[in-house]
């Protein structure tokens, strides 16, 4: 793929800024799982490389907020449930006491306006501790860094979620991109399992997205 022009100074600064941003994100995310969209992690102008429309990005933020509030109201502190959404496809992770609670969380998110589908990956298990969540934060950081370093991957297309050493990959990607990203994530130390939560697009759709995008990708800027 053709690489767009990128100021050499910005190119040298991009990766250190990325590492700093991911470290900060890991620290503030320890109360739950770590979920990071690679695109826009360093500079606001790079948000344009997100393959979602601006409207979908806004709806995803609303789905996450509404979902977490609703689940907290229904299950309280007895559950640890994280809500993530990418292009209106919701992912639920975490731990609850029983199957009834797991299904209740799913029901609440399905009822949110705009949600197209829900993938329920909540475990019936004891609540994770600070050590486990710290480990997940580190894994997320390493997976994202590996995606950024991988040739032929537009890292801004991916959202990375880690829970109990299982990495969930979200995004609008081709099958080729999804398979490559999964292999990269599986090779990161500490990763127990990789789960794909993708919305697949064709290679032709990808070419159209590339042709209409006026911004460079963070992955390209770091090379």
C-alpha cells in the first residue's frame, strides 16, 4: 500500500507519544478492563482515520455510558461488567455471580437504542482483583504496540480489549487484516486467548476508505 507523506519530525515523535498515551490509559483503566482504540491515541487529527462514521463514534460512546450505568443499576457492586462498542456492536466482558446476572447485563445493553448486536463474553466467576487488571492493562499496551509495529496493518482500525488475559479485537477490517492482527496479538507474552469481534469489510471497501481518507494512519507515522 502506498504510504502518504508524513513530516519526518512528527514521524520520530509519534511512537514515544503513543507509548506515553497508552501508559496513561493503562493507569486510569485499572478499575475495569482496558479498551483502547489505536487511532487518535496520540493526536486528535488522527481520529479521522477511524473507519466508523463520526455519528457511529458518537453512538458508541453513548452505548458504553448508558450500558455501564444500566448494568450498575441492576447488578450493583456484586458484578464487574465492562461495556465496549464499535460501530454499534457491543461487547460485554467481566465477571458476575451467576447466569441470571450474566443474562440480565446482556438484556440491559440490548435495550439501548442504536445497539445492533451484543456479544456476551461475561464469565460466571469471582470478581477480578487489582493484580489481574494491572496485568490486563500491560497486555493491552503490548498488543497495541505490536499492531503499530506490524507492516500492512492500519492500527487505527482496531480496538483492543483485554480481560483475564483474553484479548478481544474489535474493528471494521478485512479478513486478511483480522487474521493478521489475531496472529500478532496471540504472539504477545501473557496473552491466553484471542477473540475476534470484527465487522468485516471487503478489500474493495478498504480501497475506497483509503482513497477517501485525507489523513495518515498512526501505524504509518510510527515507521
